C-alpha cells in the first residue's frame, strides 16, 4: 500500500488522506461494540469503540489479514462532542488494538444506529497484496 500525501499538505494525524493499493479486497461490514455473542458489555463510548475495533480485527483475521492491510475506515458516531472530548483516550485504545496503522478515514455523526445501545459503528476496506 502507498499512502497518498499531496505535496505541501500538512501531514494527517491519526489517518491518511488517501491510500493506493492493489490486491484482494476485504470488505468488513459495520462492526459495533458488542461481543461475539452480540451482547454489549458496556455503554461507555471508549469501551464500545475498543470492542468494535477488536471485532474488525477478528473479521480481518478470517481473511488472513490484519490492521496493517486496512486501506479505508469509516466511523459512524452518535456524539461528535464526546468523540472530540475523548480523543486522547480514543487514540490510545485505537493504537492498542490497531497498532500504528492509519488508513484513509472518515468519521460521521449520525442520528442513530440500528442497535439501540450502539454508540459507534466502524467499517473497513482492507487489501491483501497479490
């Protein structure tokens, strides 16, 4: 994969502006903060985010991939104020689960998610090189 950084642009922090990749594409559907039995263990935003990220990693592993193969990540959150207020904690939990792998990312505040207790949903596109 090649990170796309246009000349003269300030470096992105915690994400890439773009990624170019060639290979087998892996599409991870939106993962929320419940466990493998579809049960929430917490209503805390950071705890749910950590679980959602672990769920993403589990799906990637099924394809023989890992966080280093992520090309794109989209976050759907319920509360951008909480998201911004807890960025330090969020960054730590992200690095704990995903390491220092920062794909092209988008974060969108939404009015609601299908699962009532969910506070975040994360989807990923990854690419395994040919």
